[in-house]
C-alpha cells in the first residue's frame, strides 16, 4: 500500500519539495482541539554536503537519526531552548530535510493563543513560535511518520502562493553554504518570520484566490 504523505517527499530534489510544501496544511490533533495552519516558510537542508545541515560530513547521532529514516519522517530537535519541526526527505539513509519555519494559522487559533499568549500575527511566524503555539514541548513524535499519530501535513496543497521567494537561510553564519538560496517563502504573507509590514499583502496574504 502506498503512503501519499510519504510519497510526497520522494523523487524530487529537497529544495523543490521545500517550495512545493508552501500552501500545504500542517494539522495537529489534541484532546483540547485541532490546530492547523498553512505552511508559508520552509528551509531545505541538503545533508552531508551542506555545511549548515545537522548531517554535514555524514554525522549521525541519536539526536539526528530521524534524518536518515524514511521520507516523511518527523525530526524534532531543540535549538536554544526552542523545539523545531523538520521533515526528512529522500530515501532511507540520505539525510536531507526541511525545516518548517512559518505557518498562517487556520483552525484552533484560540487554542494556539492559550499555548502562546501573543497577537495572531506574532503567533506562528517562526519555527520555535509555531511549535510553542501548537503546544509541542517534547520529542515524543520524533522518528514517527507524518500521519501515523496526531501530527501531519496534507499530501496536497490547499492554498497556492501567487509568488515564491527564495533567499538565504536564517541563522546560517559560517561555511560555504551560508548564502545558498534555500529558504522559501510565500511572498507578501504576514506570517513569514521577520517580514516587513510594508511588504505584506493585507488582502490575500500572498495566496491565489
């Protein structure tokens, strides 16, 4: 039996998958309610060759083992005290992944604001922020497949960006991959991290309608 969620993360370069993820809906189901948001910002990390990747040079530890698992595997890690959500791409043993950096909230906004007491526009505009808003503060789902528990990303996009921007990744300050354009965003969306208000599309948030 094929897995349409896992199948999405195969057969294409990771940077292409990272662009294609924009507009897919991330959904987290809890006893308190369902929370979801459209993905508006991603970063691709290209494994052993990528100086900014956790698997650079073939590094493999218990902490980053999820990257070596099957495509569509959840990789949760902690950076500066914040939980981050990554998805493994490519075949088993090829440690590439995509960091989810920003969501436009859809379902369960009120519950997100209970978890993270912030105005909506500052709720999920960053990788640590979105995990806090979802109420995820453990690695319990690390090394599980999307959709097998209560955290998933839709296999199909439910919104389509008008335009996708590519830029350098955030916080990559050294190495030959520092300036590689591997960060992808929905142009004009106000939930992109560190976006400027003057660039926001306040009518459609950068989506096709």
